[in-house]
C-alpha cells in the first residue's frame, strides 16, 4: 500500500491528485497534436470542477495558467490567447512604490488639512476665502476633539494652530465662532417643528369641528322625527 504522504506533494490541491498525474503524463507525450488534444481535455476536466464559472471568459485562461503551474512550466502546449506562462512572470516582483514622505507639524489634524490650508493660501483674499478658511478651522476643531476627547479645546487654540500651519498667512478674527459651523441651527429647527405642529393642530380642529357639526345635524334630524311621531 502506498500512502499519500509517500507521494509527491500536490502543487494545487484544489484540483486533486488525478489532475496532477494527468498533467505529468501529458508532459511526456511526444506527438504535439496528441499532446495538445490531451491537454485541452484536461482543461475541460478542470473546468467541470467549477461549473458556476463556465460563462467567465477570463476563467478559462486562468485554468491554462494553473495547468502550466502544476507542470512546473515544463509542458509544451498552445494557449487560446497565444501567451505561454513562464516561471519568471510568477516570481517577478513588482516595482517598489516610493512611500510619500510628509513632515506634518500637527499630525492629529491629518494631511488633508494641510492641503486645504495650502489651497486657501493660493486664493484671493475676500469673503469666499474667509468662508473657506472658517470651514477648515471648524474641521480642525472637530478632528482635535476626535483624538483628544478628554481635553477641552478653544477657538483661540485652533486659530493659533491654523496661523502656524499657514506661516501666518491665514488668520481668523475674534468674531468667528467655530462651533456654529458644525452644529445645526436649533432655532430654525424649532420654528420648523412649531410650524408643522400648528398646521396639524389646525387640521385636527377643522376635522373635529366638522364632525361635531355633522353630529349636531344628525341630532336635530332625530329630534324632528320624534316630533313627527309624537303628533
């Protein structure tokens, strides 16, 4: 008896040992036409193992790459796209991507904040720039609270950091309150809710009054009928 532990290890276990043995057998076939036909039958067998992917065009090319990989790239066969997979393509390492180097003064604000500040420095001075800078400062305060929940931060502290990050080019006046930019207008919501409540209240009163009027009419009709029968 021969145990699996005594056999060659499976290169791709998902296809099983029989597929690997068939590929090893196809490597030693001398007739090119017979070998090509035999390899295509092996591809069909591998394809039947995952029938849910039969409509995917790229999946069949993937099977050919797996077949070459199982054969240690030693089999001679023609692929549908004409490309012969090689071992060099598999072991080739991608080009190293340089890591962006950015020296941030205050990392808790993030890299995007510095980009926004640089954008604001390029804008012309005016109401549009002031509004843009105020939004940046409001986000800076929100980011500071995210990473420093236990510490209180004031508007003056955020404005000072904004001035430092912009090298003194971007500044906010004392009349700008950063909390008003991040919180909703409660007074507007309150007035809106009161308007809706009053509108629904007037509608209910109309329905109640209309129903009472109809009830009164019904009561008068009932009393008139009683008077007729009494006569």
